[in-house]
């Protein structure tokens, strides 16, 4: 009886956490977009700043043919789409124009091509105004105010010093962001990845309002995320996606950053708002402007990497080159159980954390007797662990005594094994590996 009461107290604490997190909702029209974690492709990991219109069209062809059927629908061009040899291509108002080197036919042509393929189209933007617009004495559209009069000279992006922040207390600042977003809408953009914004709630608020007014449904994704603050969460919820880590690549450090973020943002995803573990660094990745290499993750690290995103309901954005994607990475990206867990839209809860073993559970929102679980081995060597039914905190919204009396069937998704769980279960997990399983009551 004492053991049952101990488990009930533990599970009750989890219930309280869930109820608190569930009370957070996404305000305004943003909740109408991204009811589930969005899925797509972002060009940065495989093309950096050098994607051109010809390759973009080929990528969209492959995406529509091989990935769209699984839910990958957003095609996003990252930083550099307005880069010229020396400067940037901008209009008289200081707003970016498509690069004449890479996108001579215009961005709207590519957006229309994506739509014809059944895809949605997105672009990357940087917070603030281009310093070039200040130097060329550009005028904020619809006003007589120079761009130089709306900037905040103390707010410069540390890793992209060609940008300078906008002071939202100055006349013309709102008009500047409205004109920029309206320009994106006129190109039929469906998605904006906005960079260097998570630490600037006033500019974020202005951009979110501009999107709501632009007359077109546009998903707003915030990036990067190393400076996110939970105190800004009400502002972040005006967007649809929040990067919660610094840039993620194919190394153990990135896996560790993912785990740290998962703990902080567990249970905080809601329809319309999803914490984001960054792009999926699987497949062919960029080494420099001309060369690519295969992801350096070993098999177990790759399983862990994609499982993190599945159990956390993180947006799924392919980073590797779809034109030359290897079979193993493609199978991970299109695994139906992985996608089902992710699109279940329940951000997993940490139910066990001891001796470098972490267990996350995401119950099926349609059937509380089923769901998914992930048992992560954070050690670098293989371990044999004994897990108990109480460690999984099954079905948080049900009678706990009833749950403790149930037996469960577990299907190991990556290893295609089946387990029966009455009270405890012994698992052998490789170093930096995971057991990712679908569970159901017997």
C-alpha cells in the first residue's frame, strides 16, 4: 500500500504540472495556424547562403514527389536570398529584393511554383533594418521618415552585423515592419523564419501584429533560440514556432542541447505554438559553399536525434539535401510511427530522470490508453536498465490506481521488438541510444 501511495504522489505531481501547462493558450489569430507541429524543409543546412532558383525548383520537385505525402509541406529558403556580390538587393524603402544572382526571376515565381506542387513557401528574415538602407538614406514606405531615424544604434546583431535593430518608440517603426510584412504577403509567402528576435519582445510584438494585418495567413517562426527567456513566453506565443536552442548540427553537443531544452519546454507546446529543437541534421549536410558531407551521427545517435523531435512534438524541418538523401535518413524522416507521435501534438513529459536515464511519455490525445514513450540512455556506453511501470506515468488524466493495475504492450519502433510490461522490464540500450516505443493497455 505504501508503494502505491508513493507512486500516486509522484503521478499527482505530474498531473499538476500538466494542468498548469495546459492553461497556456495561444492568443489571437496565430492559433488558427499550425494546429499540429509544422513539417517541411529549410535550405540552410544543405545550401547555406547559396541556394539558387534552379536548385530550389528541383528540391521542390523532390519534396512534392517523395515527402509531401508524409506531411512535409513548407519549403523555406534561409538567409542570403537577397545577397549580391558585395551588398544586398534592396528597394527604395530599404526592403530586401530577390538576389539578381540567385533569384533573377523573382521570389513570387518560386512561391507560385511551390503552390502548384501542393507545397507552401517560406523565407528567412533578420530582425531590424539593413545598415545598407541607412547608408543609402532610404525612406520608410508610406512616410517621409528616413530609415536612419527609426533605428536603435545600440541594437546590432552580434553574428550578422549588416543588420541594426528598430526602436519601436520612434515614429515610422511600425510602418517599417508593416511595409516589410506586406511585401512578403504580396509575394504569396506562407512562412517567415524570423531571426535574432527572441530577445526583443517589442519588435516581435510589432511583427506579429503586422502579420495579423497583412491579409494573408503567414506562419511566424522565431530563431535563433539560445537567448529565449520563459518570462517572454506570452510574447513568444504570438508566433507559431519558437527555436529553443542555438544552432543544432550532427554532433553529441547538439544532442545534449536538445535534452536541456526538452526539460525546460516539456508540455508547453499547444495548437498554434510549438517549441522547436531546430532543423533535422540528417543526410547530406553542407561543409562549405561547394562541398557536402554525410551526417556524422552514428546509427544510435540518429535514432536519438529524431526521437527527441518525435516525443517533443517539435516542428520537423529537413536540413539534409533532399536531392541526394541517403536511404537510412529517408526512412527515419518518413517513419510513420515517428510522424504519428510527432503529429499527435502532445509535447512529451519527463517522467523519469536518474543515473543518465531519461524517460519521456506522450499519451495519445485520441485514446488515453495508448501513446508513445522514449527511454534515453545519456551515457556513452551501453547500459542494462530495469524500468518499472510507475516510471512511465501512464495516462495522466485517468484513475492512477486503475493504471497501476494494468498491463501494457510495448512495440519498439526502431528495433521492431515487442515487450510485455506487467510491473518491470529490463532493457539494453546502446550508448547515446534510445528505446522508442508505442504502448497500449492489454
